[in-house]
C-alpha cells in the first residue's frame, strides 16, 4: 500500500529529506525528472500539498499544463496521470507492460481524465512513465 512520505509536513520537502525518504529510488526519481525535462521539455516543477493528510507531490509541467505528478513514498514513488480519452486509447494500443495496461484499464475516470497511478521501483518503469508522458503530450 502506498503512503506518501510527507504526510503531516507543513513545508515542501528538502532535497535531503526527499533522498532520505526515497532511498535507492532517488536515482530513479532524478533520472525520470531529467529525462522528461531533456527529451520531452517537461521542465517546470512545482511542489504541491493539497492537505496535511495527503502529503506532498511534485508536479512536472510543460507550458502551464501538468503532465505528471510524482508522489514520494518510502523506497519508491508514484507517477500519476490524468489521461484524456484519446490518450487512454493510444496508451492501450501501445506496447506497454501488461501490468501497466491492466492499471490503465482498471483506472477510475474523473472529469479531468482517467486517473492512472504507477508505482516506480524499477529502472524499467522510467521508460514507461516517459512513454505515458509523451502520449499525454500528444493528446
């Protein structure tokens, strides 16, 4: 079960606190942020907390459009997307790993899009998140 590492924290986490919470997953976090900024021009960042109970997440933004939310946990993080119908259709037609396809198919649809949440613990998931971000940018 995913639990945000910064529940109850009033101020955005420092780099040191983020590194301590993520542990080995900090390298994946840094790689993903760099890849999205360098290859997809998703370079703007904003830490956001909607409540003390929710914790903090990093919003990665391109031209005022939030592309992905990264929520830190202990030893991993969640990449969250709100995908529109066309993006969902394209994602399901692409060559994503079976567990990711299952996650997309089972995701709840909201007014702002289908809420897809993927836990990132392994290096291979950096490419999956990059692919989903590229799909969202196109649609």
